[in-house]
């Protein structure tokens, strides 16, 4: 891009030194759409990009903070899953031990049952013999068929066997009842452990589901963070590129040659008025409802009529200004400035050269105006001058009538310039 050629083609150029010398007003608001090579537009773009960068940085910090919180939650879930896994492993060992013990108790109960059965069988064989011996022993002794002492010994032996078998049976029954109780207890414990296993399995499933959901959320956040960083990087690149272009434009403006024109100071009394119409407010007159005086003139004109530059110069301001509506300021060199306010539209942009009589705006009602008109002001090194002393008298019309209405103090104030 040939910066110098673009500047000569009429692009906007911001002139900070000139603008500072002219304005004693407040900061301007936004104006209409500019060209892409306009420094004023570049500054607006830089401000917009700066705001976007701040917004992206804030959003990035929020997403990074949220991602950090999700990572912390994932770590907490991981620890809980690990704790449940450890508890499940310990419970699995307890279940295995209980199953092993239950099998052992089942075998023991079976052995005790077999022992009871054998004891009962033995006792069943001894009891009938003892009963027969009792019934038939007395008869045999009376008939002298057997030795009474031998019979007594047999009875004693059978009684001993019966008592022993009865004791074994009672002991076996006790052991059987004990084994049965232990087996039932082990079965109850196994059911409790199985219930705990089911609870732990359900808890593990909930934790796994929550972990998977958080993992997916983290993936989305990391993707959003990555996209935000890409956008932020692109914005910063754009910011750097615009800053570089703006620096080049401003450096080129500093080296622009000023065309050879008649010095503005020699045009005193020969300047045209910027618009056709009646001058309704004069320099130095009191402003209605205030303690201040007019620092320029107000020309009442038809809405949309042309507003023309009074002399050759370069536009140093073209934007909305509080109290002046759409305001355009032309730098005529040597500290001379002309201001045009209340415009309906502005046709020149910052940095453009304008010729005397060239249309630069249209009559409007922007700012505080209730009727169409143009605010016209001349300044030299920041000090307002009386436009009536610089402009030709051909269009003054109502200005002379209005001057008769001014106070003597205003006349003296006007004559000072």
C-alpha cells in the first residue's frame, strides 16, 4: 500500500496537535461509517478490538476458571471412585471368606448330621436288646437256665452302652444345632455383604457416570478455551496490524507537503459565509438562558442546503460533538481554524483537503437546534474571532438588524476582535 498516495486521495488523517489547539470542548461521540484507510476509523476499530480483546480475555478467564473447577471436581470424583474401588475390593475379600466359611460350616453340619444318624442307629440297636434282656432274664433265672451273675453283668453292660450312646447322640445333636446356627449366621452375613456389594456397584456406576459427564464438560471447555485463545490471538494480530498501519499513516501525514495557497490572514474581510441565509446570532451576543456569549455566528438556512468551506485547508475533525451536533473543523494553517456545526450530514473526512467554496456538509438541526441552521466559528490559535469582520458583507442581511438588538457591552466585546 502506498500510504502517501492514499492520503492524497482524500483519506482521513487525525491531526492531534491541530485538534488540541481548536477544541476546548468535551470528548466527541461516534460518527458515521469511515473508510478502511482512515486513521479515525482505524482508531475506532482499535478501540472496538480493544474492547473485544478485553471481553475475550474476561470470557477466557471465566472458561479457564470453570475448567479448573471441573478439573478439581474430576479429581474429587477420581478419589471417590478409588475409595469405592478399594471398599469393593475389601468387600470382595470378605464375601470370599464368608463363602469359604459357609462351605466349611455346611460340611461340618453334614458331618454332625451323619454322626447323629450313626448314634441314633447304634442306640436303636442297643435299646431292643436291653429290653429283651430285661423281660426274659427273670424267667431264665427262675428256671435256672442262666447264671444270675452273668445276666446281671449283661444288663450292666447294655445299660453302660445305652448311656454312652445317649451321650454321644446328645453331643452330636448339640454340635449339629451349633453348626446349623453358624451356617445360618454365615448365610445372613453373605446376604448382607451381597447387599453392600449391590450398593457399592450402584455408587460406582453413579460416580462413573458423573466422571464421564464432567470429562465431556471439560473437553467442551478446553475446546472453548482453545477457540477463545485463537480468537484472542487473531484479535491481537489485528490490533498489531492496525496499530502499525496507523503509525505508518500518521508518519506519512507528518511528511505531507502543504500546498501553496494564499495565507488565511490575508483573507480578512474577503471570506464568503459558509451558507445562504440569515445570520440570527452574532459573535459576542449573550446566549439565551445562559451567562455566556456566542463565540461564533448562527446562520439560519434551509434544511439540506450546502455548507461550504470558507477557504482552502485540511479537515482535522469530522464527527459528532456535544452541543454542536455533527461538527466539521478545517485547519487553514498558521493556527487559523474554521468550525461548522449543527450539520445534517458531513461530506468530508479527516485529513481531506478542501478548497474554498467546496461543499463540505449540509444544513441541519443536529445538536441542540430546533430550526435548520449552521453554526460558524473562526479561531486563531484557539481564540474565537468575530466572523463578521472576516466575511464579506454581501450575505449578512439580518445580521445588521440583529446587531441593533445587542447590548452596548456586546458591541464593545465584538469590536475587540
